[in-house]
C-alpha cells in the first residue's frame, strides 16, 4: 500500500469545506493522474483513461473531520511486489519519484530527468521508463493537473494545495499548487515566429515522433514534436544520429543539431514544447 494525500488549505478549506463540484473534479483528476503514473511504472506503457489501468487499485478512506484533505491508497498487486519489503519498496519509490517528476514538470518547475531515471534504474531493472514516456505522461495528465487546481482558481474556496506521500516520511510530491502553477499548466501559446534551437537530442520516440533536445542557449532539455509534414526518413535519420552520438558521449560535437521550430510557451514566457518544422545537422545558426 502506498498512501498519497491531497490537502487544500486557505479560505473555506481551513473550515473543512470546498465548493462541491470543484472538489469532485479535483479528486477525480487526482485519482486519474496517479492511476496513469502507477500504470506506467508497473507496465512501461502509457494509457489515457484510468479504468484501463491494471495491476493495482486505488482506494479512498473516510475524510478527516475539521480539515480538507483526502488520501489515495494505492494497493499494488502481489505479482509486482516480489522482493519488496517495507514501505520504501522499489515499486513505491518508483511511483513516488515518477509522480513527483511529472507534477514538477507539468507545473513549470525544473526537474532532473536523468538523475531521477538513473536512480530508478538502480532500484529495479523490471521496467524501463524512458524520458520520452515521461514526456508523454506529462501531456496526458496536464488536464488532470489543471483540474486539481479548481478549488483554488474557480470557486476560490482554497488558496493552495499540496500532494504528500504520507505513509513514508511525509514527503511532498510535486510543487505547492497555487494560481501561478495553474497559469503555467493552463495557458499555452504557440508563437507564430520561427525560432532556431541548437542542441543535442537526448531522447526520441519513433512511434510518437516526440523527444527531447538539450538546448545550448537555455541550458536545459526541452520536449519537441515533429510537424506532421516532417516525419520522413531523412529527418528522423538526423535526429537519431544526434541521439546516438550524444548517448555515446554527452555533448559530442557530432551530435549537435539545429531545429527550426515554433515554440509553445506558457503565460510567463517559458518554453514548454517545440513544434519542429525543419532539422539541420550541426549548428546552422551561423
């Protein structure tokens, strides 16, 4: 059993009340985001609907009197817990780490994909969770994360919220939810101007035409997606070549690549994703 707790504070929440519809939406999407994350950890695959999840169940216990917090108890099937002992089991650690990574990324906080994934690989070799799948999971739960903010931004019966892993050391999972994190999740603008992004491809999914490029200018990895008209063998060859050289020797000059793209940016101007329009080998910026 892995216990997560969603707590709303401020406003009416401090009196133990939230607007009913907003509370119901927040709880439903809390369950969905947790279900999709747990399914990825157990099976290594992305799903879009919580009822499709398998290998575990999520239960909700009675609410606590005088506060506004609810627990989600994730009961993992026995087949996935072989060799796991205690509350800090490898599976529990993986679910917690991936959920934290997804929430941090979705709400606009810098998250170290490589460090988290390396730690997960040390814990267990049962499932391989690449950063491409985590990017895909972030896309799938973005609406859920936005709806978890409803009591804060719709009825305003709370001012903040936090998810916690409460069965083990009360560790916060994801950032504190607020109007600012909602603004980042909800508002995305596609810029019309074309931009050059020079960097190194760190991951690429041949099935979804998505991946991540480490931007030299921004000094961080950025998710990208190939435009529908750019999914040809030559383009994919350039991308996988960059990924290969970068994987063999990080920041190898042979891995350098240039994307001409439209940027998807948040309300505060942070680049969330790239829609790639053309790809060039090396630094084509001149």
